[in-house]
C-alpha cells in the first residue's frame, strides 16, 4: 500500500512540475488572456458593478497584462539609458486611465500583451530547430577497454578512444569505423531522409543514428568540436546576431520615442490655445496621439521575419550565422566558386581509356590494377576503382617516383605507370598523335602505361563535376547573378570545368592571394559579391567576400570564416538561400510601409477628431499583430 501511495505521489509531483513548466512557457499568453477576460467581464457587468469594484478589476487587468512588458521596458531603459516602445505604451495606458478611460487603457494593455506573446511565440518557434538538435545530442558512450566496455559521459572521450555502438543507438562522437558495417540515418546533419551505408575507414558523425549493425569507432574529434556541435553553435550565433535593418530600427526607436513624448507634451497644451479645444478634448487627443504614434508595429517589422527566415533556412540545410547575412545574400550581384571540393567532388575519376590495338585488355588490366594498388596517390585510387583483379599478381622492385608515377617488374617485364615525365614526352606525343580519340581529352589528366618502355595504354582522368552544380549555376544565371570560378588548376582544366558547368568567367592558376585580389576586383565591379569554398586555402577569400559560403563537408577554417554554411554541401541550396532572403526583404518592406501608413492615418484621423481612443488602440495594436503574422509566413514557406 505504501509503495502504491509513493508511486501516486511521485506521479503527481512529476505532473505538477510538468504543468508548471508548461504554464511558465506560455505565461505571457496566459496573462494576456486573463487580462482580456477581466476586461470582458467588466464590460458585460458594468451596470452592476460599483465604481470602486469596476476600477479595481480594470486595475488588476493592467497589472496582470502589463507586468511583463512594464518590467521589460523599465529594465531596458535603466540598462541602456534610452527610452523604448514598451515604456511608451505603459505611459499611454496610464495616461488613458488618468483621464477616466480605464477600459480603453486596459484594452491597450491587453492587445499590447497579446502582440508581445505573439513575438515570444515567434522567437520560441525560431529556436525549435536548435532545441531539437540539442535533444538529439547523445550524453553517454560505450568506451572499449581491455576487459570489455564501460559507459562513460561523451565529454570524457578523447581523440583515439575506441567506442562500441549498438544497432539503434545514436553515434556519440565524430569518428572513423574500425570494425563492422551499418546503415546510418544522417538526416540530423545533412537533412537527407534516406539512410546511407557506412563501413570500415568511413567517417560517422555525432548525433546521427546507427540503424542496423554494431560498429567499433575510433574517436577523431572531441565532443566540443564535432560537426554536430558546430551546427548547434552556428544556429545559436545566427539567432543572436541582428541584421542592419534591425539595428537601425532599434537605434531609431529611442529617438522616435523621445520625439513622440515631446509632441504629446505640446499636444496637451497648444490645441487648447490655437484651436480653442476644451481642456478635456486636448488631453484626450494627446492620449490618443500617444497611443497611435507609438512605433510598436514598426519595431516588430523586422525581428520576427528575420528569425523566421533563419529557421526556414535551417530546415532546408542552410545555416545563416546571423540576420545580417540573410539580408545581404539577397543583394549579391556576383558569386565566385572554388573548383575542387565545391563545384567538383575533389576526387579524380577515370573518364576515358585507350589501349593499343594489339593489346589484350584482359591480360594487362589485372597487372595495372595491382601496380596502382601499391600507391596511395588519388590518381592511383581512381584507376584501381576503375579496374578489377581477382587473380594473385606477384610484383617485384616496386619504386615510387615523386611527381612522376610508379615502376615495377612483373615476371621479366618492366612496367611504368605515370605522366609524360616518367614515360618520356616524345613517346607520349607519338601515342596521342596515333590515336584520334585523344582529342576529346582536352583539359584532363593523362596517365600512361608502358610495358618494356613502350606505351600500351593511356588513362584520362578528371575531377568529376557535382551533378547538382549545373542546376545551381543555371538557376543563378537565370536570377541575373554573374558566376565566376577561381581555381589553382591550369587553364585547360579550368576551361573544361566552366564549360561543363555553364559558368561564364574563370581565373586559373590562382594562389589564395590571387583569389583575394580577384574578389576585390569583383566587389568593385558588382558591389555585392559572394564566395563559396570548402578548403583552408579558401578562408582568406571567404573573409574578403561580402558573403562567404562554406560547404558543410569543408575544413574547420572554412566553416569558421564563412557567413553561411550549406550543411549537406548541396549547391542548389544557394538559390534557396537567395529566395529566402528575397522573401524576407520583401516582407520587411511590406511591414515597414504598412506600419508607417497606419501610424500616419491614425495621427491624421486623431487631429481631425474622427477616431476615439478604443479605435486608436485597436488600429495601432492590430497593425502590430498583423506585421508579426506577416513575418511568421516565412516559417511555413
């Protein structure tokens, strides 16, 4: 019985904590609703309430609905030593009550509290992606020890530690698979819904899910330095940075509030003497002016839209490091691309093979495969992936010649695989001249195979263009954005890649300093220029550009330097980012124009004495709610 009572008590305690956290989360909205309910109650039962009870109830509505905003306004005024819109609205509500318009003052507080709750909702919603990411972060790992494994905190893991990951568990840290093969759900990192197969010597990332096989992984990065942690840091950074428009509005707010208070002070006296208004009308119109001239809608025009745009980008695999970068990318006129690892995969692949007519390919391909298997050069890897060998081939006297290729003996035959420097320029030229199909290999890397010093075959290799690169370039060209490629490769390779990708201009043989100089030239020609790259050598160029964009699989330096990160290294996401920026900038312009128009109309109507305080309150606060809702559209686009 005591166990049952203890269980019920614990359950009730858990529920109460849960309920309290829920109430705290929605406290602003609940306070606004209670404030509104009190106003409705006093309006319905006005004739049955005594004056002191009527005023007491409305005063409680003031306190309940206005407490959060009053505290915020006073705290910011004391801290920043400048007036703000929250303080202005509290003064307006108290001013309305002071001349006997308790209901109107309470309505002002209610709608202002409601719009504040809506702003808070926008901020909370924009942080959903971040909170979801943080929840996905594993807290423990199975550390492999000589006597078995022990569960430890992820923060205790060191580089080189080996961990055991069971099927269905989250991968706790970045590492390389030492044993086993599995299927991994990498959607938390890449946004890709389809799982991918990962096996020995392949990388896995913290926060992803090991779906169906047990694996042993060697830690390659500390918990604080994983790709997952970097994504969380980037999202946090993005939400704290403000766009130029938001910064301007916040600076403008203080000056505007001072101006409104000065004009309202004059309004409390001048119309009585200039237009023969009664003192009651003069004070009443001054209070209406205080309400309708407040820049609530103007102040709310930017931040909800910016936060929504950042959240929208995060859903699509585009991490903006701040509102300024969301705003800026929509204004770019030119974009420069690095080649290797950005437009291309950064790995050479065999595209063409020519064998001498008298050669039996089935006899020589296994030998070529085995010789190239002795090298760890990327070109050798590409040739071994192209070729196959099921037989045992015995080689002797294998020699690697830096910058040229590899030599080996098979039985009594002398084999050479490498460039023209190894084989001999004249032999290479003769082979090319005798094979007409070699004309199609312009701009490619050529590797020759010689047997007993006679060329018997030639491989053409090329860094493969990303499939999505052509689509991205085409979309950018359609938007009227100039595309340029900056590469350290030679003229022929650069011309070949730009021709395939549809890029209009290129600059070959670029050192990092050359890329910086070219970006400075582009900036002077096009004003706003973006640069996209992935390597350490791209970091100076990324920092020089108006907007630096890094591939998610790029180097740590590139990720740190860039303003925007394409998490999945998906180039068409650049176009998505530009479209999000265009939509955000359009919504902000709509909001600002609408806010100013409403303020001007309400001020004019007040001077013409055609609106009263309740209508002024509804018109002013209604416009604030509308601009916030307009900004929220970006969350669902």
